[in-house]
C-alpha cells in the first residue's frame, strides 16, 4: 500500500519548535517533489514548503521563511519539516504530499500564546 504517514505534531508554546516527519512507504519517493501544506480551522488548505527530488531546491510560504526548514532523506524515504519560532498563527493540521497527488492523513500542530 502506497502511503504517507505524518508524525511529530503536538502542543507547543509560542517561540518553541517542532519537527514533523513524513514517512513514505509502498514505493520509492526519491523522484517526487515532496511538500507540506497546512489547514487551519475554517480556512482553506495552504502551501507551506516543498523540496525537489534531490533536495537541492526548496520553496517556502513567505510567512514561514527563516523559521521553517524542509529537508529529505531519500535513503529513509522520509521528509521533514523543522519548525522554529512557532507562532499561534501556525496552528493547523499539517499535511505531507508527494507531487500534490498523494496525501497523508495530517498531524495537528497547536501553538499556544
């Protein structure tokens, strides 16, 4: 079964850090563009970051630049999102995706003020 499984979400105070992981299984994802989106209550799902197949190029939503870092380990079929200096407005369910076609079930991130 081809799937993406996110982990690492939780409750953190403003200014804190979390690292999300997205474990891919069922096939190799080393040729895929991998990314993270998020969806806050009552809002549409929005792009957060993505990374090309080799990890040499990354792209970020403006509001997370300098705070979030996306990376990947193709030997582990895993993508990460390191989130630092978290703000209450980062509160959302975070979703991992492969080429914006295959999606994980999401992991909740809650940042308290």
